[in-house]
C-alpha cells in the first residue's frame, strides 16, 4: 500500500531557508514538482525530487538543477550541455 503524502504549501523564502539548513547538515530536501517544464518525464503534483547541495559537485550533462531565474523565480531543469568555464546550458 502506498503511503499517503500530505502536501504543504510554503512561501519560497521559507523553503530556501529549510533547504539551506538541510544542506548545511549534509542532508537533502524534497520538493513536489509544480511546473510543466520537465513534462512528460516529471509531472506536476505527481512527482517529487530530492535536492542535494551543489557544493563540491561537478555538474554533468543530464543532472537536474534547481536554479533562480534572472527575472526572479525558480526553475528545475536538466543540464543539456557543459560550458568550458564551468557553467551549464539548461
């Protein structure tokens, strides 16, 4: 039998604080997918991702990244290409 999940909606600043605390303690943070940018692989409201700190990790093609957009807001996207200076194309 599948365990029942309770969804809690929090302000982004609170989520970021909890995420930072989890990462500082060497842990991870789970988020329910809400957007459609990763469809059909990840569906909003159905799928969840477990995020880990990027510190000390090298991004690789295919990795999922939770990032702040230049215009504000956040996105979860896949790395499609690595750049020579260490950046990535999402």
